[in-house]
C-alpha cells in the first residue's frame, strides 16, 4: 500500500502522524511511505530521518494526497484539504465529526473511508484517544494556573497556596481519562480538588486512588454549590463520538468570581460550557461573563513531541493492519476498527455523529 503522511496545516499544530521508526517498519514490509517535506520538523524529526527509514519525501501537500491510498494524519482535514480526498482512499486521523457539520458533509461527499482515532473502542476504552486525553488533562492545570496569574487577567490565586493561605479550588467535571489526569496534576500542586462524576463505580475508584481529592455526584445542584468559590473549572466530559453536553450554562458561569478560569477540554466535541468556542494556540483565551476561557481545540499540540510519541505508540499497529489487508480483513483481525469507521461510501456509519447532525445513519457494512 502507498501510505501518505502530510504535514499538518492547522494553526500551531506541530504533531506528525508517523515517526521514522514506524515508516521503517512499513517499508520493510514492502509498503511505500510518502512523507511531506517538513512534516516532522515540529517534533525534531528532519526529512533525512524519514529518508533513512525508507520513506520518500514529497514536496507538494496535494501530491501526498494524490498518490496515497491511505492518508494518516493527526487532526481533521481543513476546508482546503476536502477536495484532496477521493473515493476508495482511507483517511485515518482524529475527526471529532459531531462538532462540525461541514466537515461531516465534506467527508461523506468525498467517498473516502474515514476512520476516527477517537471512536476506536476496546472493551469500553478508547485506546487511541487516551494518550491525548492524558496530555490534555495534565496540561489543563498548567494553563489554568498560568491564566490565574493577575498579569494575565486572572484572580491572582496560586493553586497550591502557601502556609497560612488556603489553596485554590479546582473543580473537574468528569472523572474519565482527562479528568483524572487533571485532578492528579492539581492535587500534586496542592490545590483543593473536587471531581464531579455520575458513575458511582468510577467515583469509588477515584476515592480509592485519589484520596486527596473529593468526589461529588455531578448535577446542576452540585455545580451551583461549587462554582461561587471555584478558581479553576476543568470541563472533561466525554460522550464517545457525540457532542459534549452543555453542563455549565451562562447563568451558572455568572456565579464564578471575576478572573476565574475555565479550561474546556471537551471543546473538540463542541465543549461542555455554554459560552465556550474553539480557540487556537495563537490566541488561546477569551473572556465571557468576566471569566477567562481557554478552549484550544488541539491542546496536546503544545507538547508536540510528547504527544506524537504517545500517539505513535498506539496507532502504529492499526496502520500496519490497514496497510497489510483489505478493510474487511483488517476489521476481522482487529474488530475494534469497525467502531472507528465514521464515514464509508458516502454514508455516516457512526450513530453518534449521525444523531448529532440529524443525518441518516447506516451501519458499516463491509
């Protein structure tokens, strides 16, 4: 198979979908790997490293798409890339289609087979999403603490406090992968942390493993009680494949004191705060109701090298399977790939995406 690795063109997206080690493994198996010029520079991987691994360097972005039978990316295609996709081609990347109707329609129109990292499910887990969720969760406390600084418009609260001064209060909505990693970082800094969750078994797990954090059943009443004293609110809600529910309304946000900070990790799926809208690393924050909002849609891109290595660890075996076998055979060998197919032959094959946009759903028939 001919596998294409284009350079990411999203603003401040420095990750790359494949490292030279994976390219070498594919080349040894007889596959052609086409890497766009400069695709790996953001993570310290020059073109020469890919050439030594057996990959071919392609100077033209469109040329990678034109020649490749499978495109492996990190982020969803941008509008200028929509026309580059074609019927019969496989696109393997993060898609987050529930947050964008135009992207969903464009991928369906392309006829390409679009497999989303974030909906590949194994025994209730999302193994291709988890590494990025871990990074985003840990990063949320770093950026939240930064924007709490007074000179950045924040309240001037140090999350860990000091002797004689109480620590800052952090509220984490969601006890999944992002949420638990956010809570771990916040408790590590010495903050007063409360995790809101609806799964009682998950709360028992959090209670046992994170004895320095509090757990509270997630409800509007719980949020209403916590928000007036909250310094940093982390939105870490995930409904796989679906739009994130809006758990924090504008009215609830007004309960927070001026200079408080919201980090909405769920922004890739539309965000769980009513006032959230996607931002970029170039311009990461905005203020609504006197509260600072950090809503960068590709948070792990800030730590591109770590994120690329973590992503490559979990995607490489799926890329090899898709390259070695037909789609139907690949799914037989790794059945979890079926849940990752979001678009096939112009049809929406992920129920959550179809429901998010009111589009017809078709089960993926291979």
